[in-house]
């Protein structure tokens, strides 16, 4: 009887353990995350105010020499500088951050056409990628598409990867010099540019390249124990690997921790865009190795396999690697609901938000974090902008996931531009959209008798619709309001005489509306059926003869809807 009771109690304890592991996440940082973000905003405001040259980007700070490292727009880290400002704008809604971010983003103009640059993704997404996310202007989308076209030129379909360096790394064996097609694990981050290029251009080839690069990397960059190589050198003729090793890790057969973090983040990101389970499995494998080899304090060394015989000075931490991993872990938790990832992210963020890893206010070059290491004998124990960037991104992801995020007070605005041109009799509506980052309801007020007899205008579904009966130049003062702001703008519209009013199609502009709660995709506009839906591999997956399309049969991912006469548009499920 006693044995039976003991077994029963053990059984109950096992059930309790299982329940605790599968229970709803307990967000332990929920009450602290806003204070961490608030501190970061204060510190980085000092950082930005110390730089008066808009052609220079603050990359890092070396405490041993008290040196602030400034770089040009061509440096691979340049995009993180305005990127930090965009993230702080996301958090605070303060126009100071948006204005500063715009200045440094625009200072990067020209980088979208840089030749042979595998880091074009880091540069463009930090500035222009975030600018499009927060302002939704077509001019920013155009830069991303142009950069994607440039990036695809360093893709080799035989290798199945985008190339990295066009110089020979110093630590490659002499017999392999000069290198022919080196690929570094970092490219797993840059290929997000291609994924965004597909979304913005409706051209599937960009994402197809990113997908193939990820699949090739999963085969050739990952060891049997799920650790990663930094560099794989390929034969561009046969596509076969010639050598595997490192340029920034301790040794060719050790594991550079930031490279491992790039891999976790990159494969998680590719799962977001493709919904392919193999991408998620790879991310989880790399994450398991990272977590298993993380020290008790949660912050990794710059290489996971540093010999214990090294001195403490040689066994340096890399805060940047932990920041990148933390951001990826939050997204992994979002995809898997595995509390292991959430707990690891919480531990990293908690430790980083205290001394000795967080800088004192106005110290340490005005960077948020300390103790990042670029690699062996490279940027040792310094502050680096990409560490601050991914730390902020991780905090924001966590805050939004845990509902701890304090709704920011972004002002509403006119999407795209304030100057437009159209013809007499033509409906101008799709371009003039009102936009609010916080998805608050937006109202618009216009003078009802302005230009009476020359124009009809209405405000419907966050769009201002105009139809003009006379040529001329019209300046419309409008007032846009949401729950927190009222903004006054002036829209300038130049109206030309149409060559043939009968040929003006006032329904040229159409859109797609996806309602995930009811799995419904709606085609809005005078567009005749049939409507065909294709995946990014070019396969038709659905056809509908009604504008209200049930898409519950489609898995998560990016799709393209095509019509017989009006082109195509992409959408995400």
C-alpha cells in the first residue's frame, strides 16, 4: 500500500512537471522591459548628439584607447546606426528619432547599387528597410528592390549560394589562395533583403535565391553536433566545398559564437518567409547547441570552444552574439511556444540590462552595451552598434509578445508623397492613403466647399478619393487625426487634360484585404474573375471566381494573386 501511494505521488509530480513545462508562458521581464527601453533611449540620445557629421556613422567605441569609431556609409555596420534610431522611434514615437533616422538613412543613398557586396542586406535593411516599415513610402521600397537586384548578381546557381568576400581571407590555407567562392554564415542574415525584395516587387526569384542559399548553407555550414563553420570555400564550377574553417573564430574546428547566432536568426527568419519546416528544424538545432554551450551568466564567449588554458583576457565575451540570439529566441518561441527559448531570451536580456554589461549613463562612448568582441584579435571587448541594435530589437519583440509594450504615440501621416499628378476624369485614390503605425483609427477633415465645381472628394477606408473635372494645380489643406495627434498637411495635385476621357479607367487601382481571423482574402476593385493564387515556386494553389476567397487551405507563407487583366499582388498568410 505504501509503495502504491509513493508511485501515485510520483505520478502526480510528473503530471505537475509536464503541466509546468507546457503552461502558458510567464513573462518574468514584463514589468521591467519598458524601464530597460527607456534607459536605452536616454543613453543613445547622448550617442547621436555627439555626432555632428551626417556622412559618418558611429560604429563602436574602444574603451582602452577612448576612441569613438566612425565609418562611412560603405562600412557593413553603417545601417545599424539609423536602425537603432528607427527602433527607438518604434518604442517612443518621438519625432526626434524619426527625423534623425531619416537623415542617416538618406545619407546611405547609393549603397543599394554597391557591387559585389554581400553585406548589402545589413546596410539597406537597417536604414531603408526600417524606414519602409515605419513610413511605408514607395521611395524606400524602390531602394530595397534595387538592392535586391544588385544582391542577386553575386548568386551562383551551381553553388546554390550568394558569394561573400571578393578578397582572400588571411586565415585560409595557403594552398587554397586565392579563394574562388567563399561563403560566410553571416550571409544568412543578408538574404532577408531578397525576401523583402520579393514582397515589394512581386518577383519570386529573389526569395527563391534566398531559399536555395539557406538550404545549401544547412548542408555545408553545419557540423554533425549542430555547430557551425564560419567560412565555406566552394568551387564555382562544380559547386562542391573545397574547405571549411573560420576567419573570426578561435580555430578552424571551433565555433565562433556570433556565427552560430547569425545562423539561428537567419533560419528562423527564413521560416517566417517560407513556412518550410526544415528551416525551423535547422534553427532549433543551432539554438540547442547555443543554449547548451552558454555559460551560467547567459552571456557567451566569442568562441564556444576556447581552451581553458587561455587567460581571462584571452577568453573574452561577445555581448553581440547573445543579443542576436536573444532576438531570435523570442521569435522562435513565437513560432514553437517552447518556453525554453523564452526563458533563455529573458535571462540574456535581464543580465545585459545590468552592470557590467550595460553602460553607465553618458559613459562608454554613449553606447548602451559593453563587452562585444568581433573575433580573434579583432575588436576585443568594445561597444559595437549591432550589439545595441539587436538588444533593442529583442526587447521590443519581447515587449510586444508579452503585452508589456506601452503603446507609442506615432503621429498619423499621408503615405507616400504630398505631390500628385492625374488626369481630368481620373479617380485618384490609391496613392493618397493615411497611415498610422499604431493601427489607430484615422480621421480626415477637409473644407467642404474648396474648389467647388472642379472636384469631388471623399474619405473612405483611410483613403482620400478625388475626381477632377477641370485642369489646374490644386492645394488641399487637410487635417489628419488619431487618438493622440492632430496633424495639418497640404496635398498638391496637378491635373492635366486627358487625351481621351473615355479611356480613363477610374478603377485601375485595386487592393487585397486579408482577414486572418476568418481566413478570408478579399479582392477590392472592379477586377473581373478568375483570380489565381500562386506560391513562390510558381505553382498555382487556388482559383476563385468570386472576390471573397476562402484561404484556410493555404499554409503560412507568401503568395501571389494574379488576374487576367490587372497584373498581380502579393500577400502574406
